[in-house]
C-alpha cells in the first residue's frame, strides 16, 4: 500500500516538474523566437498571362511585383512576417484564371490576389475572390470591374480604366486633329470599352464615328480591313487593341501609307510594343499610358522605383504594365502594414485611407468603387532616342488625377 502511494507521489512530482518546465519553455525567449520563425509568410497570389500574346507585358508585371515584395521584406514586413509572390500562368483564359485563383486561395492560402492582363480574365478572377472574401487588386484595364454588378468591397483596381484612358487621349486629340473618327477595335471587352470612352469624350467636341471595325484577338493580317477605313477618309483613326495585335496593326497601317492622310491614336501605347515593333511603326502615333519610366526626371517616386528595378533586373527599366504590378502589390502590403493585420476588413479600411505616391505621383482609391484615381500620360513615339534604346516616348501632356474624369459612382450603380 505504501509502495503504491509512493509511486503515485513520484508520478505527481514528475507531472508537476514537466508542467513547470513546459511553462518556462513557453515563456522563454527561445520559445517565442521559435514560434515567430515558424509563422507562415504572407502569400500574394499573382495570376498573369505568361504565355500567349500578352506574355511580354506579363513577365514585366512579375519583375516589378518582385520589387514590391523585396522592399516590403527589407523594411521589416508585417511585424517581422515576410511576403512572397506566388505566380501562376492564367494563359489569357478566364477559365484557367479562375482555376489558378481558386488553387491559390484554397491550396496556397494566399492573403491577397493581384494580377490579370485582360478585361475578361480579371472578371473571372474577381468572381472567385469576392466569393471567397479575398482582396483582389486588378492591374488590367476594365470599366466593368468598377460597376456595382461586378464590384465587391474586396475588389480594388490599381490600373487605369478605359473610360479614363481613352477619354484623356480623346480630350487631347479631338480638338487638334479633327472630328471624323474611325475605329479599329479588338472584339472583346477591352476594345469595346475603349471605343465607348473615346465616344463619351468626343461628345463635347462634336465627334462623328464613321465606322467601328472589329477584329478577333491574335489577328495577323489587317489588309482586308485597312482599305475600308482609308476609303472613308477619317481625320483620326483610333486603334483600340493591345499587345502584338497593336504592333501588327500599326506596322500595316504604316505600310498602307495611312499616316499621310489621318492621325493615328491609341488609348494605350505600350513600352514593350514600341521596343518590339520599332520606331517606324509607331512614328507619329499618339496614345495614353499610366506610366513611362522617363517621367523620373520630374517625379521622385518614379526615379526611386526605376532605380530599384534597374538594380534587381540587370539595368532594365520597368514598362507601363510592369509599374502596375508594383503598385498593385505594394498598396495591399502597405495597407496590411498600416492595419497591423491581415484581416480583410481591416486591410480594406487601411487601403481605402491611403493617399499614396509610390511610383508615379499622387494616387488614392475612390471609396465607392476602389478605382485608383491617378494621372494619365499622353505620349508620342520618338523617332530618334536620345538616352539609349529605352528612350522611346515623349510625354507631351499629363492629365492630372481627377475623379471627375471617371464615370460617376451613381452611373456605375453604386448607392450614395
């Protein structure tokens, strides 16, 4: 009997000793540091079309997003937690984008999703993220994503939208070059929305639409379409397409001699497209952009971003859509840092409150639709670069940030 009682006593002492040791370990700096080391990184999902006609632009989006991740980590992250970028190829396909986004959310447990380079693809991504209540920052142009039917409080839009971009180019071009306008348009949401933006801006100048000729994505021969436009003798030809489609259309329009009889404008002139197609195709063409590296001479934040990009990527400069990759990632990470949390509601409130200048001058997200209100640059291709091969555009005008140039919240269907 005594022996059993002794065994019980020994067992009890061991239990108390073990419990005490555990308590000391749990409270020790070693244990705290171990827990911090085991904390997961902050994962940012990044679905973009690495393959397909927009692959060059998408790869630059990735490179610039890597800059935002590196800066965040070097500055201490979120209470010591570092971030990582999880890139996925959406193949410029809405179904593929939805699948990859779902994988990022459910398997990888990402905190945020940033990406897209197509109006239709970003809507597919947005449908997934808003259902799963994960914050998504779109870095592709779209009007639809701002509308109440597609928007959710988890949706942010760092990119320009077609209404703003085409509107800025139209407000510059229509008073200078004429009122009779023809459109050559990529037959999907992006192209349609750009035409609508041009036409909305054109009302103030009495612009007449002569024709809107639409073509499929990936078109390589415009020779059957361009003579139809020439025959109408427009003052302005608006080429509303993107990527390789734009490069080919401009080359063939140049070959047809169309620049001699009309002014050619584009809602977006791509840095990557100009580099690929060369000076001749883009000569004399005017367009818009959200960012051009050459603005570093006047904008300090652009200089800082460019310098860091050069350092990380072998002296290269970032493209326009690359800059959006940087801004789209950085704003969410800065929002998380300001909130001191990854809780979606707290991060949303923090991002809504941002007044930021990370890479191009002042910006802020409009409350009703989370559209980034920002400047639009009007640019013209240079015939002869003065500062190396990357010196391809002149910034001929800057339309300052002004939410009056956006569709109103009421027009988008948002309640006051």
